C-alpha cells in the first residue's frame, strides 16, 4: 500500500456490504469503527509492511472472538 486508493465517485458505488459469509456463517458488518480499529488503521497506515500485516492479523484474531456469527440462510 504505497499510496492510498483514488477517491470513489457516487456513480461507482454498487451497493453496501451488510454481512460477510465465511465458512457458511454470516457475519454482521458494523458501520462504525471501534477505538481499537481506528488505532489499528492509523498504525497500519504508517507501518512497514510486515509489521502492519502482524497487527492486522492480531486485530482479526481479537475481532473474531467478539463477532456475532449467525448461520446463513439460503
């Protein structure tokens, strides 16, 4: 991530993500970042790549233990 993505215009948006499907389970997506997620985003944005990858992995492990997971229907 040497540079940020270019801005997205409204006409380029196709929809809004409300759930992710992983391993047959639906995971709700929140619209607001937690304080920890905001901190992680700031650190990762200014970090050397391997360190950023480790921080993202640790955050995902913590987040996975806190997520509400529901079985997907249909």
